[in-house]
C-alpha cells in the first residue's frame, strides 16, 4: 500500500482523484484578489495517478467523473458560504422605524 497526499487548485484534477479512489481531506481558501481553493486529497497511489493524468494516460468513467466534479462543486460552494462574512444591510424602512420609535 502506497498512501500519499496531494494538493491541487484544479477542480478537474480533483474530480479525477476522486474517481481513482482518493479521499477529499480538506479544502483551504486563499485570498489573493479573489478566492483560490486548494483541495487536499489522500489515497493510495495518488502520485502514480497524478503522473498518468498529466501525461494524458488517465482513463475514468465519464459519468463517475461528472458526478465527482459536481460533488466537488457542491462542497466548494458550501464551504464558501460558511466562510463568507455576514452581509451588513441597510434597510431604510427599519432605520426609519427606529427613529420613529425611539426619538
């Protein structure tokens, strides 16, 4: 057993890792003008699969790949919502009600 850990910012590459048996262990966000997500995977032979992917020799079931890609997107958007700062909204009606009630 050759367990390895890999990180990637490429969601397509991440979906491939899921298809070959990798487990998503974490998602980190980096703010550099926008937000960049880094996916961290653990699993057996990930470095070998990564080499096959980069050399164009990787084969996966296309339906499984699409499902893995959608799964990563869902997790990514959920994490982004969790990390988003709460929005401060100014509501003119509420502001006026405060003034009417307490002033």
